[in-house]
C-alpha cells in the first residue's frame, strides 16, 4: 500500500497537477491539507473517475483537510475531539478514516503566526487535544498514522538555517515539546529520504528563490505506531512535484507499506 500526505495549498489551483500525480504515482491513500474550498466545491467527480473515494472536512477558508482512498474509506470522522475553538469555532483541520485496514489521520496543525499571538496558544492547545485524541489508536495493534502539515520542524536539522528562525514559530521549544508528547503516545517519526540533497525538506517558501536554493523545512510529517512503522518499506519526499509553474509550496511525502 502506498500512503502519502500533501499540503496542496488550494485544491482548485492544484487540481490538474493533483490528478496527474495520482495517475503517475500509484498512490492508494492520500492525506490532503489546505484545500481552501468548501465541501461542495471539492472535486469528487474528477477523483472518482480515477477510482478514489473522498472524505472532506472543509469550510472554504484557508484551511481544510481531505482523505482520498482507492482501498476503502470506512469509519470516517471529521474534526478533532476535544479540540479548541478559534474565533468562536473549531476549524476544519483534522479528519480520520480507515483505509484498507490502516487507520489514518489527515491533519493541518495551526500555523501559530507569532509566539505572542493568540494563534500560537491555540496551536499548542490543538496539539494537546490531538495527543489525547490519538492515544488509544497509537497504542493499538492496528497500523495507525497521523500524517499532515504539522507546521513544526522537529529538530534544527530540519530547517536550512536555524538562525533564520530564532524567536519565530515552527521551531520553539514548546512546539517541539508538543511533538515529543505526541510521540510519547507510541508514535514514531517516519523520516523520508530526500530525492536530492541531504535533508528531506518538504516545504520551500515561494519567495527569495527558496526552492532553487534549497532553503526549506521539514514540516510535513508522518507519525506512526509500531504496526505501521514495521510495515514501512520505503519513504521519500517527491521533490519533483515542487518544481515548475503552478506548484504547491509543499511536496508530497510518500510511504510504502508491506502489510
């Protein structure tokens, strides 16, 4: 089974590339983040023509998540149980389902914006709720993984230049401690291999030629339990999909399982 995660940064803008990538990559399950569309606007028919069922949790703003599967889509649960509100509502940032016997979550962790911003406190509260919500599955015997855009680089090695991010979100001790707490439920970081260079960055800003200069970050993560990680045969960042006109600023992270 091939499972992937990809922040597409607007499924409407990225649809031609998404459809082509699904056809060429042989992906069975795809976790999508930042759909930037409503549930009604999601391109279910085009995906169905390629053999994919879709589950969506989206409201049309700058977030939204989805799950695509051609190996079954069961026990679909939108939202984060016990998750905090922001501006009076729970944002559509989480979605879980069982696909071919594997339980997966697609998550789009809040950005945090600035360390002294209310969104940063919201980010930490959201991660705490996620840790509680997945603890049972993480400790279970069924293959289980939480995939998505975490908006956190786990270590200094996961950013091109740690000094650039000093005092900024994505690298603070509190965020990394939240990731450690999530791993403490029984999850491990499935680190992909890079197809180029020595660090598997997954995100490169559109500005300042960050992609050509490989000034990236590894913030799209796969956190998985023992039954899942023991089945991993390969994992890589499809860096090629970040190239060219109309690309997302994130690349897909692909994991191959032998179940």
